[in-house]
């Protein structure tokens, strides 16, 4: 079915519901598609008799795998729209069908436009889930103009070749030393800036929605983020008590890392305790007044995206290493959740 400029193929999910005889289904849906929830429900119910419960909580990625709580309201199966699965997470709590929402936006024009901005001839190509189906066409345009496109697989957190997540740029880092520059096809700034910080090669962002190509803007934004991170690290230098944030969402959990951080802080006579959250929001942390600094082991975007909204510094585990003198600022790296 076509909804709000996206192609959503529910057929496989419907077949699974029929085959297994599921009666109560939960629907996880990204913010941008929530206004189409009733259309999606009608489309499924036309095919099969079942009850569908729409989950209103925000769902930013496949890391947000439905947990056992839904079982308490009788949910037997989940349809998560708009994301590809994270392969190494498994699918064993409540069976879940990940149904990608493929953008029907044409990418040809903006990719043609981006060619003038590319550095060198060997170009790494990456994109987000919504544009994965356009990679072949992007590859062909580059070849037609005598570029050598390189599209790599990622680690076990990545479902498809050329795909990046806001927390995983392995399809880029895997080929960073082989390419001259990267072409990112997609919208928003977080992915191309995260890529730039991870691969340390020029990144050109071609946005099919706005038709714009960004290179300098991405580089400037990277500098702004680095300045903010430098500030957050500096503000954490004298911290005595740390709150170690643990994401409850299955794909945001890095428990071992959280324990390692606690051990490291204890060995340096710093106090710390764990704070677990499902949806991170500044308001949930503001009452922890005796905490000097939060270290997030959850989604890497929390520390970066919402930096200005938190009253106390919130840093990534890599940044904590710099605070504690275990890593130099020159060796700064963007925090990623990898499958290692
Ligand atoms: S952890 Fe964050 S960046 Fe990664 S998939 Fe989840 S919401 Fe996206």
C-alpha cells in the first residue's frame, strides 16, 4: 500500500498472522506515519480478522523491540513499520514483523546534482532504510559519470548493504580507507554528520525530499557538535558523582559496558549509580540533583541530539574516557553501538 509517499508492503506480515492464527496485534509506527494508522489497520483487517492495538509511544528505530509488557494486554504479534530489523538482536520476546517504509521520492535528480561535490573517483555510498531500494540506481548514475561506487555490508547490527543507522556506521567505516569520499542519500543531518565523524572522509549528503546537496553545511555542523562535545567533556572534568544511563529498549542496552564504566569509576574513587530509562527525556533526569554528570550507554543520539536540553553534562562512554584521561581529545570517536 502507498501512504504519505511511502510504499509499505504488509503482505508477509498478514500471511504470518493468518498462518499462526494470531488474534491480537500491536502496531508500532514512526511519528511521521501515525496519521495514517487507521489506513494501515483497515488494510490489514481487510485481509484478516484480528484486533490491532496502535502503540502511541515514540518508535525511533528497530532497537525499540516490543517487550513482554505487551503480553499483559494480550498482544501475540507486533508489526513495526518503517525500520529494517537489527539482525543480531533476535526476535524472541514477541514475534515481530519489521515492515520497511520505502520512500517513493525520486533520487536521480539530487544524486546527479551531488556529483559536482564529490571528492576523488572512488565513492562509498550509504543510505537509510527508506531509500535502500534506490541504491542500484545511485550506483548506475555514478558509474555512468565514471565514478567507482563502493557499497559495503555492515556488522551484525545492519540488515542491508549500504545501510547506516544513527548508532552504527559500519557500512562506512568498513570501506573508509578504500574510498575518496562518501555519498549519503537521505534526509536530516544526524546520519551524515555521524558518518563524517566516524569515517573522517568528506561526506556529501543528497536529500531527495528537499532536492538539496550539502557538504559544507555537514562539515560545519560536525565542527559545532565537536565544540559542544568539547564543552561537555570540560564541564565533566570535576564531576564526583556519575549517573550511568542504561537504555531499557532491547536494542539500546549495553549492560556490560555500563558495568565496566561503573568498575572504572570506582577504581578512581568516583561515585556512580545506574539509572535505567525507556524513553529518555531531560525532565526525567532533572531531579537527580546530586549527580554531576550522566554517562549514556544507551542510544548515542541522546547525548548528541538533546545536548542543550540537559542541565547537567551528558556524555558518551568514549567521552568519559577523555574526561578520565584515558583517551586524548585528538583520538575522539563518535559513539556507536556495534555488534562486537
Ligand atoms: S539506538 Fe538510536 S540510532 Fe540506533 S536504531 Fe535505535 S534510535 Fe536509532
